[in-house]
C-alpha cells in the first residue's frame, strides 16, 4: 500500500476521533491563557518577524538530529562525539520550537486541533527519545543511543507529515490575503454620508472584501479578511488607538497601515487608499 494512502487513512482517523477533544480543549485553553499577553503572543507567533516563527525553528532540531543520524550511519566511532553534540543541540532547539508550535496550535479547532495535538505529542515523544539517546551516549552506550535516535527520527518523519498536512492541505498558518486581487483603478463603494465615525463597514472592491471606517474624520481601509485565519474584521472591535481586533483569535491591526499590533497574525493586512468625489467614497489598492 502506498505511503500516501496509509498517511491519509491515519489523518482521517485522527480527524474523526472526537475522544481526543477531552484532552485538546483544556490543553488549548491553558496554552491560550499562557500566551494571552501581547508580547508573548507576538514573540511566539512571529508577528515581529513578518512570518510565522514555528516553521523556521523546526529546521533547527530536525537538522541537528538528521545530521546526528547521518554521522551515526556513516562515521562510526569517529563521529560519535559530534553526533552526541548534535543530539544535544537538537534538544536545546526543540524547546522554543515546541513553544511556538503550541502557541499556533492553541488558535485551531475541530479537526485541525486534533491533528495538531497528535503532531505535538509525537514531537514530545521524539524529544524524550532523543534525551534518552543523549544520556545513553554520554554514558558510553553508543549502540543504544543510536537505536533511540533512529526510532526518534522515524517518528519525527510521521509527525512532520502531519504538520505538512495542517499547513499545505488545511491551510493552517497561511496568509489568507495572499491571493486577493488588487484594484489599480478607483472604485466607488459607498456614499460618504453612510460611513459613520468608528463604524466598521464591509464593502467590496472587485469581489475583494474591504473594511472601511472613519477614524477622527479620516477614512481608513484595510482588507476585511484577517490574514491569520480569514476572520471577518468588520465584525471585530475598534479601539481608541485606531486598531481593529479580529473576533476569531484576537489578532490586532493598525488601521493606518495594516501593521500587526498583536498576534497570532504575523502578516500585515493589505491597505487600501480612500478618497471622496462628489459625496462618494472611492477605494483602490495602496
């Protein structure tokens, strides 16, 4: 049977296993509470980076453990010390990687949360096995250490498949504004009199949803679909600082330029230019 078929069957079973929700829901709530402060969420989400942090960090432990396994299989005793150090480096890198992944996972639900939990538990198991490998190597039991690392790398491969499924099949963590069209021409969207101060109004520009509002007399417009998970920003809240908060996961964006003020979003909202002609509001891509 093809690997693809086996993995898809595994994923479908995980997605349908509602029993795991008894663990996933409270765990997700705990992570959400721990990462609620904006500095924490921004750090772990990669809001400061303009790109999600977790995918970048995963290369560090995977790379270190993969290199250690390569030395184990090709260098023998001559590469034993270097392989042990690489296993240790992977363990050090796995901690921040897990924290960033947990922060992202806490914003998921349903099938994605179930698959994400299994992905995280498998990675935790990998870290336990690699810890045992490092200890065994340190005590001179190289054969046991190599065996533990080989098992860990195999589990990591399955876990990576689940992570890829979440990102590339389910679209978790992708920029939901990436494929929105741009409007180079000014487009009439509403009467100026219809846009009240502080009102979050959803308008369409060539089928692209745009959030239009008036802030201290000036018209502001950013894409209405939250870049993080596609939430409707027009159903969010506008604060005194001129930022709109997504009603789904709490991402916060500046209306003036679409910049991220708080994660889990890591990508700014596309900004739109606005002007008034003959009492009508016109928009175009900035």
